C-alpha cells in the first residue's frame, strides 16, 4: 500500500509518495509555521488524497538533548524526567519522546535521548489527520530517524566515529561510539559541505561527546561524505520501524489515531468478509433458485399427470356404464326365426298386461317380431274374475289407453268363448268368459331411422 511521507525541514516542506518500489516527490513548498503547513496539506490532500501519512520534521522549535538518569524504578525515572522538563521549559506544554540509548557507561546511571516539540504543533498535525480521515503513522524527529538508518554501521576506530548523512538542503554529522551506538549529532547547511565550517562543526560535536561520554570519535573526513540521493533516503525512512516512545504526538491523540487505525482495519476486514460472504453465498442462492425451478417443474408435471389419471378414471366409469349395454346388445344384431324371444317382447308384455283391467287374469301370452316389416304380432288369452265385468268395454278402454301412450297397433281382433248354460254366470254379459285378443304392433318411425 502506498504511503505519503512528509518532511518538514526548517522552512522547506517536501511531500513524497513512497511504496515498495521507491519514493517520488509529488509536491514541494514552504512553511514558516504550523498554519502554513496545514494550508499546504489541505491543498495537497485535494490533489493526491492521502491514505496514510508519516511525518518527519526538523524545525527550530524541535529540541534534542541528553538526560543522565540514575538507575531506579521506571516510574521514578519518569517522574524525574517530568521534573527536569518543568525546570528546562517551564509551564510550556510540550510533547516529549525519549528512548534509552543503551550505552555501557557508568553502572549507576542511564542515558536517555530526548526529543521535545511544542504540543500545539503535534496536536495540529494529528487533528488535521483526524478531520480529513487520514491515518497518521506518527510524527518523528528527522535527525534521529536519519541516525537509525545507519544502525548497522559499526565503527572500526577504537574511539568511535563521526560521519555525515545528508537529505535535501541540509545534512547531519552523527557521532557514534565504537559499538556503533548513537551518541549525538549536529546540523549542517548544504553550503558548509567540504569547507572549514564542516570541520569546525565536527570539532564542536567531538568536544561535546567527549564531555558527556568521555569518548573521542574520529571524523571520517571529506572523502567519507555519502552520496545517496534523496529518494533512496526517503524510501528508507518510510520503512523504518520506530518505537512508539519516539512518536511526538501526545498520548491521548495517539490513542485516537489507534482507534482510527482500528476502524480502518475493521472496515477493510468487514469489506473482505462481505465479499467472501457474497462469493460463498451467491452460488448457494443460484443453486436454491435452480432447485426451486426444478421443484416447480415437477409440481407442474405432477398436476398434468394427475389430470390425465382423472381423465382415465372418468373414461373407465363411462366404459363401465356402457358395458351393460354392450353385453345386452351382444348377439342381438339380427333376429332369426329360431332365435330366443328378445327383450322387447318382455317390455311389451309388461306394458300390455298393465293396461288390462285389474279383474282380468291373463292365461297365455305369445308374440313374434318380423324385423323385415317392422311388425310385432301379439296374442293374449285371458278370462275375467267376476261376472260384473263388461269385457268388450274394458278391452276398448285398454286399447285407448295404449294408444295414448304412443303405441301404434292395428285394429285388434277380440274373440269370446261363452260359458255353457249350467254356468254360474247366468246373464248375457256374464257368459262372455274366455277371450282371445290378437293385434299387431308397428315400429315407431322417426326421420332418419326406425326406433
């Protein structure tokens, strides 16, 4: 991820965009105070949109000094440093960054390197970052950060060494002990390189180190001046892992920055989680939709098959209704002379016998059907059960009733057999006992056929 590195060196401000591949200068300007710096940051933010910002500065308001602290509990050491701060700066509110130097000096003391910056400057930079949603990685001392680049340097001289490290318009003489540990440094202007002024600054730095640590580091001379370009140096600065105690941002503001950093990381994790969730969920949703579609198709197929089954059941019921008619009609397509009496004779017998008077007993009934002529010959033989019955009148009423029912028949022939004189039926009407009725029934003709 690209990071923006801001270097505020006295009145010059340079903004670099750094990444793994290197560093490139994106904007340069001047800032005499914090207000001018914030205005420059606002204009740069509109153009480049900072995501993460790392600040290194070396301005006159930034103070560096050494503290010799007796070996005691860490809490007591912090209290002593606070007291010395009040004695040195008074009531001025300042941000302190301290680190134990790790020198093998006197056993009863420890050396601390102290960086001090007015609180309002560090607070203004941190506040600007919070307002603009920029993740501030810290505000650090530029000179001290340059000395950390050369931590791997080990002096070959038994008394230590003073070497040069430059960046931008200025450079620094750095004094180290024989083990390569930083002792102190001094600032030089670019025009002082290779001149008597540079030698004078090296002698003053050596004298200060001798007074503080009893060491006499040797100046490497003008031939040992490093010729590294600014982009390489800025790239190394952006990759430094400085401890939190060197951050000049006040503790409360650092806490707010950590909260902002946590929110940024939480947002990134949430986005990744959502993307993974969608990536894993979308195939399941598609599979569910496919299964629902297949289920819908199966339901439709089941409904179609159910309709077909119901139709088959209805057809079966209809066939069962026709089965009796088919069984009845089987073998009756033609009527031969010797064929059994068909069912229509029974139907006519039922109709004609019901039409007879109730007091008449039917002895015999015969009939034949002529299919060619469409005629049926009927002969009935019967007798009355009482002498009070007027047979000619009742027989005439019978045929009148049948005619009203729609039967078509010829004029009936009625023959009576009188009783003998010794019969108990004495009068003339009573002697008409046994009778024979013969007539023909014609088929009912309808348009288009005979029924």
